């Protein structure tokens, strides 16, 4: 059989498709006689736009529409006209939607006229390879571009078998996608390692795939959805991706000069924290939460192979959370390589300074620690398993180890109150020297999250997010099964507190670049140089128990615990004097107070700071 | 190496370094190559460096604009302003991989050229010239590589000495994606 694997826009242009890389290996491993080819449609789209717009629509515009606008469905909308054979389909609804929310849509509108021609060109190119099976992988806004191409392929060659898979097909979404689009022959729901080869066996034999778990297939005019399996794929059965065809496509592409390619690797699937405490807002793991990690040695072997093969030193991991064993059996190997790798990893926020140092030493300098909030009660509400003080400490250690920390400040959790936020907002100006969040965002209701599966948690009323009205021509009850994001009535804070929070975060972002709060040891004195935005420059000098107290509070402690430590260290400090001193230090913004816990804010390290996007 | 060394006298306090004597940029010989190495290493380690320049360059002075600018440039005070304006952290650097080096060169405004050096002769010479080296000691392969690297403005060859220009990135800025 000839199997053609397709990734359509808006797959990120600078990354190979892990999904295609894995599927390629899965098919080759199970069916060595099959021919496997890949179609990197996202790259093709960037080329098509650049060429047909005379250079006006660039790869940067693809990022704006395809990555930055995920919550507005712009990328899907660009291709809805091609899917529904109507160049103006949904345009009025999109304009209404965007006007009400202040969403810029000019670039998406400029792209729409090219979509149908592009889909046609893709179909011609793919059919020229004479495939038996075309497999689409769909995540985020790849649904409509993929459906548009699938429809064009089936229209021109009805005998072709079209298969969909990927995160957009998980659970009820996959069945809704199947039953509403008759030109999609099969939908693989869940992981593909076992199911896709099983489907290919049925296709080769001409038998009904009744025994492939999770699969959707047509039984005459009826869309059948086989029961999904609870069995997850063992790490030993997860292959190492093959990126050779991506590299060839990239090497031949005129958009290459716009891109900074990176490798994508997978160490683990699922979430070990979520298995125990599912963060209430998170639906990212879909229906497969069980945590499974490749041994660190194997992950390193894969990276070693890919780095040598592709001569690329930037590596993005897709793991939703790092395996803590990797601090023993993976990161030390990376650090020992002596190569100047730059890795991105999602981690849990409560890492120790030694663990953060190891991340830095290994080149894992871009982390996403899931900070989400700086208030302990809100973190409790989301079952995050970390305190506000601990999160502030992590932000401070990121400065000490020159780690780039991506995070969001989330709010809108059912049960949260104004007074959960007020003390945090009051202290945000003291944090201006630490890396700010990308913004303060109200949470959305995601399928598969506890908020979604348990309406009693506070989001009883929900409907498919408004953006899907300009994406799909489907009734609301079908959308309710097809989509990932839902609109709800707002929960938690609002009004003045919400406004204050957003303003304080905006001020943090604006004041960060030139703000420093630095420790310096000068003999017996501990100096704190305060060069933070919004405060007069000052140098504070501490000696004796006060210097010791600031050092002890780097770990975050209550005042009584601090008192015990100082006493044990030979410092005679009256409890009342210590309370007064802590209050003053909080007032000067040298400590962050989270309930009873205080944490020191000055840093020892001073990373080279550059404006975002200066490259 | 945890910081700059070589023949350049300097003082270091935390992440700040000060060269205690003016650095000769004339290009007359080893001193200029050592000065470049010193500034290159400071840059690669993310250290802030204070230094004064001496001498009039006999080469295109724009070759040094990726290095931190001096506080004084007596030979051409007018060029100092341009150096300060043009200098951006990470505008030219290299990274080590297994049997290859990648160079990112954004010295020409609006461009980002990525070079991969994996030819053994080229790679070996690039790495060797991280240490200031007399051109006379290079063998024919080294000389050929030197010509190519000089043409790409990745090596300063002047006064009989050669030194590699792009620092090895030892400390990523924040955000690390900015370069």
C-alpha cells in the first residue's frame, strides 16, 4: 500500500511534525512493504502565500493567524470557505465576532482568497503520488484545512481512503468529526501506535474494522464508533520520530530563510501530577492521563541521533510535565554532552534550586513551570499542588539561573474571592524585577478538564465557544461534541478587582526590562541594591540576624519558623522585633508574603535581559 | 574556562569586568587578537565589560561591532556612537554540536544567516583560531579555511595573527528566544 501522511496548516513552521514523524515509523515498523510519503502542508501554505501574494503574506503572518489566534479560530476560518465552497462563508459572523472583542482579523481576511486555490494545488500534488490511504493528523486549528483537503481528494478520487487522527479526534470529538463529514472514511481516536496499523491491515484485507478500539468507520450510511480502549501505549512501543522527509521539504523550501528550525522530541505522555490531582482547568491530556515516560537514556539516545542527523541544537519537548527521574538519568547526560543545546521543557513549579541549576547546566533554559497564580487559595482551588510563595521562589530562581520562564496568570476559578487577589495585587509592584506573565487571562472551559466533566464544580451552563460559529456550518448539538473550548458564565473575580489585576500585570510587563533587585555580599554585610521600576534607587545594608533572616527566607518560611532558625543560629531576636522587621521588609518590597509564609525577593544572578522578539 | 583570561589584564567583580589598560585595536599583531579574544569571551559569558580602546584599526572596524563597545575610542570618536547603537547582544555567536558548529550572524540588519560548519578543515580551523594564532603556523588546509572564514567575516586576520570572531554562547539571555 501507498500511505500518504499529511499535516496541514497551522502546524508551526519552525517545527517538524512529531505526529508525522511517529506515524511514519509506526507504519514502516508494522508494514515494511508499504511506501510512506509525507506532505508538509503547513510549509507548503507559507510558500503558497509568499509566492501568490507577491511577498506580502509572510511566514510571520502565518504565526499571527495560525498560532496566536487559537482562541478566535481565525486559522480554521481561513479555510472554511474552501470547505463549504463559498468564499464568503462566515465572513459576516467573523467580522461581528472580531468587532465585539477587538480582535484584529486583517491578515486572516487577506489570506482567505488563497485558501481554495491552495487546497486544489495540494490535492493535485498528493494525487500525483497515487496514494491508497491519506492520513491526516489534526491538532488545534488543523481541522478545517484538513477537512477541506480531504473533501477535495475524495471528490476527485472517490476510491481513496481518508483517515483522520490526532488530538482533535479524541473521544466524542472524533465521532462528531466522522459522522458530520462523510468524505472522512475513518477516524482513529486516541493513540495511533496500535490502532493505525490495525486499520491498515483491515484496509489491505478489505474487512470491516470492527475490532479496532476507538475507531470510527462507515457501516453503509451509518457512522460507527468502536468503544475506546483504556489501554495506553507502552513507552517501549512509542517510536523515535523520523524527520528525514521534513528536512528534505525544508531544504527545498523558499521560506527556509524565514525560519529557525527546531527538533521536537517526546519523552513522556500523560501527566503524573494529573493522575493524582487533575488541575481543574486543564484538558490537555485528553482521555489518556496515565503517565508513561521513556527511560532517560533512551530519550538522550534519540536526541543524540536527531541532533547529529539534522545538525540542529534547538530541541522542543512536547511532554506535558517532565519525568522527575530525568533529573537523574536524562539531564545529567545532556549537561555532560558538552553541546550547546537549547531545550524547552514543561516542568512542575516546585523544583529545588539544585534542580533548576541542572536545567540551566543542561541547556534547558526555556521552561514552562505551570505557575498559573501567586495566591495559595486560588492554587488550592485549581488543585495545583503548589503555593504562591513557592511560585514566587521559582520565579526568583529563574533569574538566578538565567532560565526563561513562560507562564500565564489565570483567574476566573469558581469559588475564588476578591480577597484572594487583593494582597497579591498589592505586592505585584515588588515583583517587577522577576519575569512577568504573558498576561492575566480568564480561564476557558476545556473539554476533558474536571471543570468540564463535573458541572457541579461551577461551570454548569456551557455552550461551544462563540468562535466556532464562524468556523463550522453545523448545528449546536453537533458542535457540542466536536469542539474543545466552551463558553460559560464568568466565575470568580470580576469588576474592579479583575481590572486592577490586569492593570497590575500590564504594569509589571511594562516596568520589567530595567528592574533589578540584587543581593551582594560585602564582608559581613549583606547589601540589597534596589533598582526596580517605580521606586527610588536604594541600597539597603543588612548585618547580623537581619542578614541571616533574609538568607533564611530565600526558601520561604513562616515568622515562627524563621525565629527558631535564627535562635538555633545563635541570634537572640525578640519575637516582636522580628515581626516588626518582617512587616517593614514586606513594605519595602524585599519580601513577598503569602498568608503566613514570607519569601525573599532579591536575586543573586542578573541575566542578560533582551526585549522579546529582538532577534 | 569560567571567564575571560589570556594576556589582557583585568579586574572582575561579580558579573562585571574591567580591563585595566587600553586594548590595542590597531591590528598590528598579537595584542589585537588577544583583545578580541578577551572581549569575545566576556560577551559569550554574558559579562558586562568596561574597556578603553587604543590604536587605529588597519582593518574594517565594523568587524568588531558584535563585541561590547568601549567607553573610549580615541582613534575615531565618531564611530563610537555607531558601535553603541549597532551593538546588540547575540548579534553574532556560535554553538557547539557533535562534529559541527552553528553560527548565527545577524550583523546585516534584517537578516539572520545560519551557518553550519561541519567540514573538518573549516571546523578545525574555526575552533583552533578561538586561541589567537600566528597565520604562519597554519598548514595549507588551515590557510584555505582561514581564507573562507575571513571572507565570511568570521575571523579577524591582521598583522600576521588570526582570531575567531563569534563568541561561543555560554549564557543564554532572558528570554533565550530573543537571539
